[in-house]
């Protein structure tokens, strides 16, 4: 079985790589041949020679690599041109942004590719070591706090000096999922006073165990959907939260927003008026910038100054820490690959929840109802 490691588009800011040499070595089996697209590890500071030492062969010609593989491993969704290079019947494992770009999924199905979407790994304890959304969200949460601290014209920790006492910074984290909890932990380590809010009441104890205060708002409606994800809340509940949140936002030096609802535009939690209510010099880091942003004035991919408040809208923070992001993602993808392969071939037991949920195209079929709906195709297959 030929397993190819793709080179990401480093020029446009994707520095991660799907597999690292240590895992090439660990995955080694007599009939597995690892092929590396030349310079694939460059963005993560891994020279081709390290992959060669681990047993991989380097292929300089992109078309040759992509068109001669059984399984292709990638981080970011492939381009249309790349998909057109893949041989019929081959397997692709990558983030695929299925709800954001359903046309790509259609192309993969039309090209008879068996595609596994890393976004769709179930959030269960059995699949935890394959959960790339979590491994990458943790990195984003950590880095968001560092960006916030670097942009804030103040200290984070309390300092007692001969020249006077410095009061600690106040950080407000909105959305306490994987990224939010890591942001809370990081801000606490830097010595800030931290508050957090989430519409899922179950996270209260996790927030408190990290030393932050949980802002409780009774929304009067069910906020948890299948799989423990948040539901989109009603306009009335949104208004109710905004009234309470306005005060907390105004009192914060740094606001980190991470709120997302799968498949939907991110909810607006910080309006332009709320930003205007913050002290000049304050900072907002909006981790939902890719999904439209939690802050009304966020400009995705840019740092802007709005009424004296710095609003940062990063779109790919994991890629800004490529060494550890690649290490963790590689572990996720290697675990999935080992799980999928039986008798030297990809096993498609659709009774298995990990395979059923993650495999998005097979034998010319799109296997996700939500993608089919987005494409205006009716469906019988359930994902
Ligand atoms: P996410 O990225 O989808 O959303 C981030 C957070 O935003 C969530 O905590 C969500 O509740 C919150 N949110 C959504 N709308 C909001 C609003 N209007 N106001 C405030 N907050 C809002 O979430 P995630 O980090 O991917 O985690 C999703 C779920 O999956 C969680 O329940 C998490 O505990 C669970 N999870 C389970 C496992 C596992 O069991 N292996 C692993 C990872 C995550």
C-alpha cells in the first residue's frame, strides 16, 4: 500500500504537515510504502532527510506523487487540481471543510475517491486520540491568549514593585469548549483574573476547576444538541445574554471569543456597541473569525483598531505553531490510519461509528445528508 504525505500550500500560510518522521517509523509495515511530496515538512522545520531516515521516499514531482498513491494524507482541504490528480478508488484523509465547501465533496465523490474528513471524527472517548478538532483547538486557545497578551499595553499578572503595584489583567473567555478551556488555563498561568461564559451549563465545573469564574445566565431553553455540541440559541435568548455580557465585556482588558455552532455561522456575542464600551487599549481575539466571527467588527485574517480597541481575527492559529500542531495532528491521522487498515487495505465497515461518521465519500456516493442538503441533492444515506 502506497501512503503519500502531501506538501501543504506553505506559500499561503499552511505550515503544518500531515505526518511526521517519528510516526512514519512507528507505522512501518512490510507492505506499506511511504512517499513524501518534496519539502512537505518545510513549514514545520522537518527536512526531507528526516523522512528518508524514517523509511520514506521523496517524490519531487507533485503530479507523480498524487497520481500514484493508494492513500493520501493531508492537513488542509486539497485544491480542485489536486483532487483531479488522485487515482480513482484511492483514499484521502484530511480536513475537508465539508459544510463550508460541499462542492469539493461532490468532486471527490465524482472522482470515486474514498474520503475521510478529519472534522467528522466523533467526539467520543474511543475516538479521542484521532480527534484533530480538539488537538488543533487546544493550540488555537493557547496562542489566542499569547496574541491577546502581546497586544495589550498592560501586564497580565499582578506585580508588586518598588514603583507601585500593578493590578492583574482581566480576561473574559466566551465559549468554553476545547479552545476556550485552554485559553482559560493559559490566561490563568500568565496571572490574569479570568471569567468565562458558555451556553452549555455543563462546562461550569470545568471552568471553575481551572480557577476562573463562570458567568451564569439562565437562558430558559435547551442549549445542547447531539454529541454535546451547542445548539443555535433563539433571538430572545441571544438578547438576554447580550444584556449581561455587555457589562462583563466592558470590564475586561482582553476578550477571547471561541463560540461556534457546527455547520452554522458563528453567533455574534460582541456587537460593535459593546466594543465601543470597552476601554481604549483593550483587545479582542476572535477565534471564530473563519465562521463569520463572534465579534461584529472582526475582519478575518486582520488586526484592526476599532475605537481604540484592537480586534484580532486569526484564521489559522494552529499553523502558527506548526511543530506541535503537526506532531499532534500526525498522531491523530496515524491512529485513524491504523484503525482503518485491515489486511493491508482500507476497511469500510460502516457499522463502526468512527468509519461511518468520518467517511464522507465512497464509490461515487456522498455519505453525508447535510452535505447533500447543502448541494440540493436528496439522500438516503445517513451520516
Ligand atoms: P465548538 O468549537 O463547537 O464551540 C466552542 C464553544 O462555544 C462550545 O463550548 C459551545 O458550547 C460554545 N458556544 C456555542 N454557542 C455559544 C453562544 N451563543 N454563547 C456562548 N458559547 C457558545 O466546541 P468544541 O470545543 O469543539 O466542543 C464541542 C463539544 O464536544 C463539547 O461538548 C466538548 O466537551 C465535546 N468534546 C468531547 C470530546 C470527547 O469526548 N472526546 C472531545 C472534544 C470535545
